């Protein structure tokens, strides 16, 4: 057992010793490992996970158009990474909400909901129905240009949502929420820089 793990185990161990007077003593040790308890879901965490699911789902939707819309190889490869990565994160968020007994949004993006004015879909960086239709109608170089422009704004919206979570009361105290939000912020900030370089090269 390495020294670091020993210190962590010792810090996480709770010993409860019950004595029975002069007749003898009985000791009961209850071992509680770090991270073994589930932290209650806070309103900030629930709101973040609930909103980020449709936000990710919209990105998966229009990133999935790359191949059929004649995107360049660079954009297609980027879109493949977005689809795989954000689908995995959607699964994590849905499982977290389900495990805490909260309503779980669908994994697929609902364009009809936006057409009906569902404010749940109108979050930072989200494309309007008109923008989605414009992108869906584009092909080749025009698709690349519009995709990069809209996905940069979409990513910036996600980063803003993470910042809002971290600034909120009791936000991201849960280990899963903290790691997910931190990964989203770091990954999408890097991807924004990459997309901006791609867009600058086109221009």
C-alpha cells in the first residue's frame, strides 16, 4: 500500500468505539471511504445538468450533418469528435439526473420544441430554428463557414453556462458535476481556438 493511499484511507476512516463499562469493552469500526457517500443534488447542479443536455443535443444534431452536407475533411473530423464526446457527456448527465430522482430530458434534440417557443431550448449559444435551417441548406465551403461560425458561438454559450454554475450557490460541489463542468469548459475553450483558426484560414 503506497503512502498516499494510506493517508487518504486514514483520513476517510471513521471509528466508532462503544464501551460497556467495567465488564469489558466492545469495539465496532465503521470504515467510510472518501467519496463513498452520495452528495445531495443542489438546485444549481440540477439546473446545469438539465439545461446542458439539450444544449449538447443540438450540437450533436448539426455536427452530424457534416458528411451529408459536403464538409471539408478537417470539419468532418472535428464534427465526429464533437458527436462522440458530447453523446458520452449526455449519457453521464442523464444518468446523474436519474440517480438523483430528477426529470431527465431526452437525449435527442427536439426542433419542434423550439418552433413551439419552448424557452427551455433557448440558452446561451443555442442556434435559432432559422439558423439551423440556414446551416441545413448549406453545402461544401458555405457549410464549413456557417458551421464554424455557429459552433463557436454554441461553445461560448456552454462555457458561459459552466461559469454561471461555478459562480452559483453550492454549484459543482458534487464530484461528477464538477469534473463534467470542468471538462466541458477546458475542452470547448480549446475547440473554440481551433475552430477560430480554421475559420480564419478560410477567410
